[in-house]
C-alpha cells in the first residue's frame, strides 16, 4: 500500500475512534425535557397533595396543575443531537443549571429549600386572600426603649401615624420617615381590643442615629386550621403560584376551575407577586400533554412563551395572584383572559 493510502486509512481510523469517543463521552450540556405535572387539588402516589385539617374543604370538578422540567445532567452526543432536533427539549450549557462553584448536591439542596419556601409563601398569600391577614406583633419590648410602658409583648401593631401597617418592613419605614424625637400615634390590638398610644421615638446607637420605637417585631397569621403540602421529589420555587391557587380552591366553596384543566407556573412572594421561572417551553408542552386548555404564565416569561406557542393552549399573563384569580374567573365563564404579550 502506498504511503498516501496508509495515511488516509489511518486518518479515517483515528477519526472514527475520536467520533466513537465523543459519542460516549459526557458533554458540558444538560437536556431540559417536559416533566410531570401534578394536580394540586388531587393526589400524588395515593396521598392528597394539599391537606387541610380543622376546616371544611370543597371538591373541584377540574384541575389546577403545577408543571415541572426534567433535567438530564449526563449528556452524550446522540442525546444532545436528539435534544437539538426536538421541538420540545432544550440543550443548554451545564453551568446554567449547575454553576461551577456548586456541586449537583448543593444545587439540589438549594432547590429543596426553595421548594419549602414556596409552600410557606403560598400558604401566607392564600390565607390572606381567604380573610386571614398577616399580623405584625411585638415579640419583645427593648429595655430602656421608647415603647417601655406603652406596648407589651404580643401586641399587634396595626397603624403608625394613621397609616395601616401591612408588614414589618413597612412598619420600619414608617418609623424612619420622621426624625428621632417624633411623637408617633401607634395603633395596636391587645387581647382582641383595639387601642392607640403616643410613642416618642429615640435615636439608635448606630452611626445614623436611626429613629426607633424600641421593639422587636415578628409576624403571625392566626387561622383555625392547619395546612400541609405533601409532595416530594420536586424542587425549586416555581410551584408557588399553583400551590396558592390550590389552597384557595380547597377552602372556598367556589370551584376556581369551572371543571376545566388549568396549568401554570411561577414563583410567589409573601405579597402575592408572581415571579418568572425557567423552562417555559417544556412546561407548556407538559401542560398540553396533561390536557390543559389554559396556562398561567408569569408576566416576565410571556415573551419566551410567545416564541414557543403550543397549539390549542391559551396563555394568560399574570403578575399577581389577583391576576391569576381574575384569569380563572374569566376563562371558566367563557371569556378570554388577558393574553401574554411581548411587553
């Protein structure tokens, strides 16, 4: 065999071996695929997802489904090509899901923590919607502080200077709006009885001499029943919105679904704001497979959702839980909810 022929054969053999190595080697990518959906009004693995003890619950003719994304962390070339060619999957750099400075275990632990926090916020928002407001109360009166002899532990602070208190952060802002030495009328509830007291703020020991009432505060949300969300093996904060709606539906006589299958996603904070999430294209496809006709899309995900429409699936834009409730009411009565827009 001539030298040139040997070179060609060796080159082809080396190329084939390299290709074979690439085919079986893990690539620095992950594949995102549509994950399972879960009806928050139903059961998962034989266990009711949202469990309420101590209160009458209602049943729904429809479904409120949270949506998920599966992450395939070990990806070979064939799987990457399949993902690229798929109309439902996404192949993204591994570092977007698993940052180089954190292990997979650390990411999973963070996702689990965010999952739990989403449930806590969902309960807070749902209870407020159901008529159980968050209360800011006095956890401790600071010795020598301005409130000594005027407020007591467990007093619920209801107003500062005539402005209703909606939470700890706002209470602090109201106090700090006026200079130290300002006499503030503080509304409170003690043992179920409302009252007011005038407290003159004192300057703190910090560099800015921040005005203070001299109390340590915390929040509580009294309600005569308990709520438990029992759903494992799902992580991240993106189920917050659907948990919130599920709790509201369970504890209201009204059926929010109108007998229809509705899916959605979105984080939730304690104020009821719906935040954006990842994996919208995969979640839309997962919702369609589950039979959903309406998908609740966080406002900041609408542009991506519009680039990845799924035939037969209506997409409603939501920025708050109130928006989601309005969208459900409109949809179940035969109307068209506010659709997703690019802006």
